[in-house]
């Protein structure tokens, strides 16, 4: 999934990452403790953190109103067989008060080392524990056995973190995440339903039967107005008809910037086709109907079409270098999570690579594997029949919101933000839904709304929309 900033882009076959982006620590830093002249007796919080078995305090800073820690936690590589060894999982702690609620947040990707607050953290005026997903560096076992990357193993990582930090924090726990982070929150709830007191999952897709992705095609058949839908189809057609002129431009761009294609998509031509296929999805995910006027027409120049595709879908992403960081996501999508399978009926006769638009295309050949449909069917059934205290926030115009989770009526809720794209949140709901969702969240967390709102006016830590930055094009 992708989101907009002024300079960067990530495409639609990839789910959402943290706004501030990953800042990697050296591998050795993950287990290097912070040195402090303050004794444990003088600093009860630091003493409590250091007393947690397997937890290392790597660094600390103090933004106004908070303390912010980078931490490292020793995890089993395989929770079913701890004898296989351990690895260091990176996490951060935005601390306000040990009695305040704790928001457990994962982007489903890497972790930023800069402090920020998710929407639930802000609404609750709580603490926040942010977890880097296993296999995103530096939280990757060495050597890496990719069979140890699945939804249960990550849920078990988070379960151990919650158990460990409940010895420090006495408040209620709420889990949250957006897109892939929202999915990860759902999986944790499914396997360890007693860990947290409620879940707020934003724009979390539910690919319960991967080949049966009718909802995605239905979405593109109805989103926006007919003129805009036609314009987006036509720009794809024009780009593919001009392939012989546009692909050489992509090759030159790749050569100038040191980009290659051999490890993943294979050739510049395949990369070009993937980018063209991705463009309408990317457009609706983070644009609005007002942007339809910018879609190039059939009379547009080659340069106008190339530049529009690059701005919307990013030629830089579908290169070996652009995809490398996201290999763990694509591996998970190929093996368990699923991916959008669109028909592209309007492009028949213009496509050269049937089946290109899938997760396996974006990872090295040695990691490609068959999709196992059982985990998503299991999670979908559990959410529909057994879940409780779960809240789902979706965007009306977000493609990833086309296939949604359906929770039970056991204190669980689904809200759709009118006209919203992949950045949908509680603040974007209609007034009645916004008030209801906020009240539910605060009730789950056991806090008064007045206290949270009063203190949030003084907060200095920036808000986090929980979505990944657009990477440079």
C-alpha cells in the first residue's frame, strides 16, 4: 500500500508502513544497553525496564511530556521450537505514565526510531509500544529461515512483548495498526485474544479467498465517476501501446541510477508492465476525484504519460533495489496473506506477461512459493464468529478497503469514512460515528475523554498516520 508525501512513493501491491520510515540500527546496536549515570533507585522506570528478562534499553530521549526509549527484546526464532535459537526484535516505548493505557502498535514492517503517536495513543493520552515486524532488518534472524516468517510467529512475538511489559504497566492495552499493521493486529487478536482489551484496525484488507477477488474488480467498476474510470483505463492502454518508446526511457533511468531488475521482476519491460498495471490502484488509494483532471488523455505526449506514471506509481519501486526492503512483506503475501487479483479485461491483447500482478513477481526466485489459503480462511471465520472488542475503520474510496473484515456484534464495530482513501481514520468519520468510535475506544481503555483531550493540547510528539512514506521516484 502507499501514501503521499512531497517526495516519495510505494505501490499498491505493498501494504502500509510507518510514516516516519525505518531508520536501521547497526545489528550490534540491537543488544547494546544504554549507559546512564542515573541509578535504578533514582529512576524506577528504567529499573523496571532493565528488570524485564531479555529486554535491553538501547537509547533514551525525552520529548516534552514523555520519555522515549529504543528497546531490543530477545525472541525465539521459532516459538514452537525455542532450541533453534534467538534473535533481537527492535521496539520502541513512548512513555507517559505506568498507570496510563498502553497502545501496542505495529506497522507490519520496519520501525522508525523517531517518536510519534498513533491516533489511538492521542485519543487515549496513553503510552505507546511500537514493534518492528520480524524479518525486517535489523529484526531478522541470522541465518534467516524464511519458513519462520508467518502470522502466528509474529503474533507470538507480540504476545511475549505484552506479557513482559505488563510487569511494568498497569493500565489497559489497546492494539492498533493500519493496512498491513491492521492485519497484524487482527492476527495477534485471533491467536492471543486475552492479550489486549480492544483492537482498532485501520484499512485492513481481508483476502479470505485469494483467487476470488471479485470485490476489487467491483470497486474499480464503481469508484468515482464514469469519465474518471475511463480516463484511467485509457492512460493504461496508451502507455502499453507506446511501450516500445517508454521502456527505453525506463532502461536509461535505471542505468543512470544504478537500478537493476534481474533479482525480482527480471527485465525492464516486465517492470514497466507492472507499473502500468498498478497505476489506477495507486491513483484511487491516495488521490481524490479532483485529481482526475490530471490524468493524461490519448493526445498526451510520451513525456506526459511517462511522468504521470512515475508520479502515481513510481518506476523506481519495481526494481531490485526498490523491492529489497519489502521482501518480507511480499513473501508473506505470497505464502499466507494473499494479494489483489484483478482481471484487467480492458488490457487484453496488450499485456505480455500473464500472472505478473502477484506477490511472487516481486521477490527473488528462491523465495517464491505456493499460496496456503488456510490461514486467511481461519482468521476470517474467527473474526466473523468469535471476535470481540474489535473496531475496523475503512475508507470509502480506498481499494484496500474493498475486501473487509466482518466482525461479530460482541462489542465490535465497522466504520467507513465517507470519501476517504487509504488514509481513513476516526477523525474522518461522520460526526455520529466519530463520537461513537471515540467513546468505545476510551471505554475499552478505561479513560475519561476530558482528561485525554486536555493533555493532548500540550503534546509535543508528532502524530503518526501509520502509513508508509512515498519513496523517491
